[in-house]
C-alpha cells in the first residue's frame, strides 16, 4: 500500500488534497505532511480535515527526520525552491520517488546535480511536473531528434508583475498596450524573475537548456489571466502552443492548472493505465 508525503502546506498543497479527495481514486495507507519549521499548527489547520479523505492516518512533522520515519514511497514537493535544494535530495536518498513542482530551483546547476545524484543513490527518481504549461511531452521527445529553437512568451496583466524587476523597466500603472520588458535566456529570466522561473525552467530542462531557451516577458493590459505561449522548431516537429491559465481561487498568482498537473502525476502512480 502507498504512503504519501506532501512537502509544503500552501495553496498548491491544499488544492491538491481537495482535487484528489474529489476524484476519489487516491487512497493511501498513510499521508504525512512536512510543514515549515514552526508552522505545524498552521499546516494542520489547513490540511488535516481535507487530507483525512485520502488516508485514515494523517501526520504532521516540521522536521525531515520525523517525516522520513513514516517511510513514504511517494512524495509531492509543493513548497518552495529552497525545499528542492535543502530537503528533496534527502527524500530521494531515502528511496522515495518525488514529484517536484518548484522547478525554478533547477536553474541553479548545483541543485540540479544534487537532485540527480540523490535520485541515483536512492535508486528512485525525481519527476518534474509540466505544471502551469502543457506540451512538455512533445518538447522532450523533440529534443531527442534535435531542437532548433524554443521561444517562450509569458504574458501577465501589468499588476501581476508588481514586486518584480519589471517595475524598474516600466511604469506598470501606465501600460496601455502589450509591452515586452524582458528578452533573454531562460537562465537570466530565472535569476531576474525567480517567482516566475518555473515555466522557463521547465521548458529549458525539457528542451535545449537554460542558455538556448529564449524568453520574452510581457506586461499585457489586454488580458485578464496569465498566458503562456511557446514555439518549438526541431528536426522532428514544429509546434506552437498557447495556454491561458485560470487563476487559483485562493492565490491569483498560481494558475490552477498547475494543481491538476500535480494531481495527474499522483494519479498516474495509482491507476492501472497512466496517461
Ligand atoms: N511548475 C509550475 O508551473 C508552478 C506553478 C505555480 C507554482 N509553482 C511553485 O510551486 C510552489 C508552491 O506554490 P504555492 O502557490 O503552493 O505557494 P504557497 O506560498 O501558497 O505555499 C508554499 C508553502 O511552502 C511552505 N514551506 C516553506 N518552507 C518550507 C519548508 N522548509 N518545509 C515545508 N514547507 C515549507 C510554506 O509554509 C507554504 O505553506 C512554489 O515554489 C511555486 O513557485 C510551480
């Protein structure tokens, strides 16, 4: 029987537990949750009730050592980039397959190497979810044939870029038409816009890497939601894709499709036919 660990207890974790509970196919022998140190009561408050649908036994820890006594066989990281760096390698070394959503963490090559080494040493694997985007299967397959270009354009309403370096490039209150305020590599996009690094990092990892993946970021007053567009040219297929995310009800900065992408990864480890 499966033992699930959830690393993190924020918006994605809570919505994931709801989605899995509603779906009904996921039942676990035990569910354990890793809370931020000092935040165990808050984690219990937001997840204990919902998670009881998934398992009779739901336990909360704020240390990794505690969590690992549960001997989970599947972990879902939905916390922060620092949890990928500081916590996920030990979970993998313990032999626990880990689904990762904070993919921007992989922009740091040391994190990527540490995760890879840990998965090999634990004889398991880290699974990076498509998250807010789709088509990652087609991109990763095209990479085997040879990628020519990947160009990603991330559009958000001007207000959604507040608190980022976009504020240094333009007056977000005065944007009357779509303005490209950043053009560069996925590596620079991930370091300059860490809160928006996940999609660029996912495309870079599935595709031609952080230095060859081109990124454009746009403040767009004509849209009401986050829009991800990307164009791939390769030796096997050319394609372009546009995804218009619907905001998560509890956190408008997260596209709710990310949660469904994580739920799919979990369910694909449970159902007899994975798709
Ligand atoms: N791949 C994608 O497309 C994609 C899309 C959206 C968000 N994300 C990423 O998913 C992650 C979670 O997003 P969210 O909206 O749920 O964020 P959130 O801020 O709502 O939740 C993050 C949670 O992690 C917890 N946390 C922090 N440090 C921790 C620690 N050391 N141990 C355990 N828990 C800890 C926080 O207390 C918080 O509850 C973020 O890293 C975000 O960048 C990825």
